[in-house]
C-alpha cells in the first residue's frame, strides 16, 4: 500500500473512531485508539488530547508490552461498529432525500414574499471549531457571535495545547456557558503568571448543548482564528482583577490568623502602623470585600469553577459581565488564586517570588548577604513606610521585618548591590519592587528562605500593582537597626 493510501486509510479510521467516542465518551480504550490514529497522521495535539481522555488506559498500554494483534482486533471491532452506524445513518438520509425530491416534483416552486434566494457561493461566516475535538471551522457550523458573558481561567501552556486544560473543563460539572483559556509558561514545577498571558482558546456551549472549542493558537490548530484583540484586552483586565482579589483574600486570612476573627469592614485592613495589614485597598477590593468575607466565614461558597492548573494549584474563573471594559465585581466574583500569597527567597539565584500554590505571581531580583542571610521559615511581622523617617536612606522607602529578628526585606540606597552578596543578612530590593511587594503581601505573610528553588526568569510587569504611599504607616517612634 502506498504512503498516500495509508494516510487516507488512517484518516478514515480516525473519522470512524471519532464518531464512536462521540457516542461512547466513557470508553477510554476507544479514546486511546483514536489518539494512536491521530498520532499516525502527525496530529499530535489531538493525539495528546485523546491520551488525556484515555487516562489510565493510556498509561497501562504504553508501559506494558501488549500484543499488537490484540489492539488491532479491538480497534477493528470498534471501527466495524462505527461503520455500521454510519451506514445506517446514510441509508436513512437517502430515504429522506428521496421523499423530499418526490415532494418537490409534486409542489410548484415558490419563493416566500420578502425572501431573496441565496446566491451561489455565499455562506454564513464560521468562526468556531469543533464540539468534542478540535476540527475545522466547516465541521462546527456555529454562529461566530461572541457570548454576552465570558469567564476566564489560566492553565499551563502544555495543558492548553495538549488538551489537558480542555479536558478538565469539559469534565467539570460546573462548566460555564463560555470560558476563555489563557496559558502560563512552565518553569520546572512553577507556572509563570506574566502580564498579557497568551489567549489559547475559548469554550462555549452551543444551542444543542455541545461544547464548541475555538483555538486561537494558529500554529496548533493550523487555522485562521478570529481577531483576538478584544478577548486579549478582557484577559488583561481579568489578570489585574485576580491579583487584587488574591491580595484581599490573603489579607482576610492573615487578619483571621492574627485576630481570631475576620474584619467587619475593609478599613480594618488599612489601619495606621502597627495595625496596617495592607498598604492600601483598591475600588475593586472594596466591592469584593463582603462576598469574599462571607466565603471565608463559610457563609457562602467560594466562587471558583475552573480546573486546577497542572501541578496542584487550585484555581477559579471570574464572573465576566462587562462593566466599562472591566469584569464586574461584587457577589459574582470568582477567585483564581485560592491559596494565600507567600514569599519565597532563593539565595542561589538572588530571587524573591510572590507565589500562590505553584504559580509565581512575581519574581524579583534581590540583593543578599551570602551566608549571613538566614535560611528557614519566617513571617512578615511589621510593615513600615520610610523606615527611620527617610525614603532614601539605607533601608529605602519600605521595610518588612522578618519575625522576631533583625532581618528585613527592604529597599536600598545602593541599587548596584542587587544581585550580589553585600548586605549583612537582609534582603535588598529596588524601590519599585519593594513598594509593589509592600502593597501586595499582607502582614503575617509566610516567608521561606532557601536555595535553588526559584527560576531565574523574572516576572516583573511594566504596569505595577497599585502601590501609592500609604498614610499613617510610618513609625517615627523607633530607630531600626536591621542587619543591612
């Protein structure tokens, strides 16, 4: 058999097996065989998706030496079943077509008033891709209109293109009417939350109850996606929103750990030093305070309907009713970063990261003190603006003391020391970085100092988290003697 004939046969087998798994989506063996057919055809993205659906069947058959004849016999049985079903459908269609032709011969032709006959060669525009597996736009025949509301979530890039993120969402009992998938780059065990995460795909429920998958990755789908500009802007707004919600959620948890109860009003989080849990609050954080506090108290469910990113980080998707280009706040908010923010310092790579689970939200360069910088677990005990009354002194404009120690995370008047071991043990940061960190992490935030745990790649956006100089968060009554 020539190569062309083999490819054609493989394509036909894939079509029959696809039809079979549509009728029997719980048959993991069928998904595995369909993945092998796609792999033979060089369609590796679809193959990976099928392997993900096959789950333990894929693992068992790939790691064991199962005779090829056994797999072939099973596949031939599935193909025969799919062919018989297709033949029956074709027979039924032919009968219906014959009846329609007979009726057309008996009824005179007519055009309804006000309706123009469709011109040859015209067709409605098609923008979506397939229901069960990524296919061509012609197969979907779905209206290209964007839904009025859209949820967002973020997954690992390899999961988004390989089908893992898609499969997790499709399996969710709370699949939203429409979801956009943003992709995060993987670095070891970490996922990098960078501003402007790429838009990979959208999922939407069609009128027939099917899930329509639209890829925006031109290389992966070998298609021409719709213009993503509007969705990308919405994605940027969603990322900004989720950072603010993560800070508020972490502050609520930190306040509870310190006081034994949650705050009654949001202003309790921004009291004067030394009760300043946060450096400031944004309008969105004010709007989201009541519903997030209710969720923290267990009085309402924590709104989170998205799958976990690969690696175990819990995640959620946001409500997306549009209000002036920004996702709506309030009771409809859905939280992506459900785990509180934490700080990790890597002495080997001179990095300080703000993390939530296995997602790195920020990764800053820092200056250290070599062996003088202690390793271990700490927490943010004090947060002070302009330590020792100056914003340009040895401790810069912000200082965060580590537990009951003489070590702190602070700014510096020696910016060239960033990336070096020139301190007496403290952690030095540039002005913009330390001011953003001060605004993002609440008092009580856990700090882990160790070596070789963070990637070198920086995660520092051009547009920073709101970090205006807080009022009443200085401490004129104390002279700090941190080991700078």
